[in-house]
């Protein structure tokens, strides 16, 4: 996942898979339905809302290192330039 829009789409898919409506999630968190709609569209939402939505959906956050592994790169096979 690279963008807030992708994250929002994943949240929407999970919510739908659970048979929940936006209003169900909003009511559980005591926020407006529009707040959930904005989050699912990739809009700006507070971290507390994001974490709450993930909790309601039974999900958790895990960080993955997205940096390129230069140490594992074999530069000895590079074509030499003349």
C-alpha cells in the first residue's frame, strides 16, 4: 500500500466483507458517517479515527520496511562502460 486512497479502499473492502455499513462503523466510534466515507475515499482523518476503524474491523497495523536492499544487490555483474 502506497497511498491513503489505497488504504481507504482496503478499509472499505474489509467493512463490506464483514457486512457492515459506514453508519455501523461510525456509530461504534461515535463519529459522523461522513468521517468514515472520507477515510474510505483516502481523505484526511485523525489517527484516532483510523485506529478505531481498524479495531472495529478486527484489524491491526504492522509496519514493513519498504526501503531498497542495496546490500543484497550484486553490482559485480554490471556492464562496464567504455
